[in-house]
């Protein structure tokens, strides 16, 4: 009986150590996914423009998708085949949500980081009012 109590105590201590580490790993995975998504979107915008330049059109793509705003389960960033397989929208950590005609939120650690697409310059960046720390996590 004493051995059983001892084993339960040891398992409790191990669980107390492991659970916070697993939570941190999830946050790191969401940051890595966001960085990967931002890089893929930016690369796709440049690639789309290069294709247009070959056809004599120097403009950037006007919109990144035709998804509805604030609606989950929409394909984002798939206009003109921008991303081969669009990214599904959802309003939870580690996911994108379209919040304006050219504005998108990426939720990370409970905070929405807003990105805007500028069709004139082709830039896809955090907005000026975005939380600087989270923006740096996703773009640096």
C-alpha cells in the first residue's frame, strides 16, 4: 500500500512538471505556424506579381481571397490560386480570420494580431496598432 501511494506521488510530481512544458510547446507551435503562414502568403504575393509582370501587368493582386468577413471555415488566401490550398479560417489560437476587405487576424496566445494587405505596394504586414511583441514573433 505504501508503495502504491509513493508511485502516485511520483506520478503527480512528474505531471506537475510536464504539463507546463507541454503548454509552452503548443504556444511555440502556434508561433511557428503563424510565421510559416506569413512567409507563404508574402512569397505567394510576390510570385503572383512576377507572373503578372511577364504578361506586362505591373500591378499586385487586388485581393487575397473572396472569403466572407468574420466567418469561420472559409478558404483564405486562395484568390487566383495565390496559395494552392487556402487556409481555413477559425476564431481560435493558431488560426486566421478575415476581419476586413484586406485585413486578417492571426490569433496567438489569446491575442489577435492584425495584418493588412496593401494592393498598391503588395505588402502584407502587421498594422500599426498591433501588439508589437506578437507582431515581432510572427514577422522576425
